[in-house]
C-alpha cells in the first residue's frame, strides 16, 4: 500500500511540474484522412480512445521522430489486420508535420522515480489501454494539455495533445495551405 501512495504522490508531483512544449512533430495518415483538418480534429480518438486517451476525449497523436510515425502506422496495421506491411490499397500515405504548442506537458519518456515507473509500466504495454486511460483521466482532470510517452514499437516517442485542455490552435498542420493547394490540383 505504501508504494501505491508513493506513486500517487509522485504522479501529483509530476503533474505539478508540467512544462511548456513547442515544436514540430510527425503524423502519418492514410488517404481517407488526407485533409489537413481531419488530421488535427481529434475525432478518431474521441470516438475510439487510445493509449493515454480515454474514450470521449478529442486528442491528436503525433511522433517526435518521422521514423516513429511510420513504425506506429505499421504497428497499427499489424494490430488491426495481423500484417506488418502497408497494403497497396492504403497508399498513398502522407506524413504531416504538425506544429504543436502546449503550456502544460508531461514527459513520461524521461527517467522517473521507481514507484512512478511501476505505476506507468502497465500503461506502456501493448494491447489493452485501460491502465493508460485511467492515468490520463487523472492528468486531463488536472489540466494537462499534452503528454510525451515512449512508443510501444520499441523505440521513439509519441505525443498526445488533449484539445479541450490545450485550446484552439495548439495543433496546426505546418504547411496546411500548400497541402490544400496540392489536393485541389490533384482532383480530376
């Protein structure tokens, strides 16, 4: 019981030390999600939830490295279809550069105290997202806007931005106008 209390105290301390985050991040999407506004809508996570995103919460995922974004896309396909490669029908794909700016970010990819690492371990495993969603519910309720966490693919880091907490404009497609112009030119 002591370690449970210690982990909760460390989580509260981590939340209290949230820091701003700003930078460019990567998101790989299939054709059906090509429109830049779909990429940053958070609608998919609101409907389905995900790692560190409870059902009903609009959030945008991205990766800190482009390679991680591509590995994440392949891992999701493997999970959904039992295959590791991208099917030809899922091409073309597009990797967007997202500009993200939040005021209160948690970084779970850094060295954490042992009790907190034990609390986070189930949340970082592949498969069931219940543990990560329960933790996210705590920090979302405390006003956290984004969280950086290790990729379940074995290397790299991802970010989830909670749109209700982060506010409008916290996630933007870096070259939205150019993408829209290219999509318009490609219409028959």
